[in-house]
C-alpha cells in the first residue's frame, strides 16, 4: 500500500484525469489496484473494474503490471522477489493438481486460453523471480526464509534497509522472542549477531586436521553434493509427474540443497 504522500498524489491524479487504469479482480477479489480502489471510494467516484483473463499465472500477471511502476532496490526488492516466488509456486502447484484432476497429460502443451503450458517451467519459481528482479536465486531463497521464519519486525528491517537479507536470514534461525530483542537494538546488532551465527556454523574442518593430512576431496564434498543434487533433479524431471514417488524424491533433494546451500 502507498504511503500518505503517494496516495494523496494518486487521488489528485484520479480527481483530475479520472481512473485511467482499471482495478483488476479475480474470484471477486482485487488482485491489482487496491490503492486505486480506495482513492475512488475516498473521492466518491465509481471504480472501474476488469476481470483477469485467466491466461498464464496470476502472480505473473500482477508482476507484469507493477514491474515498471515500482523500482524497488535492496532489501525491499529481495522481499518482493520472495513473495512473488512463493505466490507463483503456490499457484503453480494448485494448477498442477487441477490439470491432473481433469485427466490431462501433465507433460502436454496447453493453448493460449489460460491453461498451463509447461508444468516443469512453473516449478522454477525461485529462478524466475531472481531473473525478473535482477538478483541471485540464493538471495531469493534467503529472503523466503526470512519471510517464513522471521518475525514481522525482522522482515520490516530488511524492507526498510536497516538490515541486509543475508543478515536477516541468519537471525531468522533464532527463536522469535530473541529475534525481536535483536531487531529492537538496531541494525548494527542484527549484523553483529548474523556474523557470529555464520562463523559458528562454518567452522573449517581442515583447520582441525594435522598438517599434511588434509583431504581435499572431503573439503570439496559439499560443493560436489550440491552438484549431484541438481543432477538428481534433472533426472527426476523425466519421471511422470503423476508418479507418487516423484514428489517425495523432489522434496528430499530440495531439502538437501536448502540445508547445504
């Protein structure tokens, strides 16, 4: 939602020029244009609505409408990307279930009438969010964890620029009451805590091995493991989507990647 000054500018524009852009709805809910709707109500003007045409994914439709209007940067951009990825992934999963229930082939191409084109494409929400927002997939993943596990105050700190997504990601691992206390102390405390947590979780095992006995293969095993996990995902994509083991296998690989990213 807009701030007071921005909202006043919107009201002045609508009062002078009318409502130039429609308020888009889906299932009787506003999906884009809440500020325009409130401005029209405030001015006593009858709002103009348009129903979403149902083509593609709703998350993509809303993003395309707002991408040029809002030039987000820093933490605000990271959180926006994570919210977009979460909404897109949820919607894609619902669409997958719908397609299967209709008895359609999950790998079939769908026409331009709003049906799913390629189910595998819709499973890459984090990658797509990263590309659209100009950030890395790992940043999207960290921002998602901040949203999922962080207290609202921590999310606000990222959006306002008080804390980086990286720092908030580490602080979000702590109990919620402890998170609140850290955020209340300010941005420097968030960064300090994050660095401490990061250092404690990344003790170099090589330093604990007697000189001359380092196992370079073991030292690099984590990176190799991640590579193998991605190879497993590519192999799993060849299994029919309606195979019951496919979803569980995907989940196991994703959990491994996320725990070891």
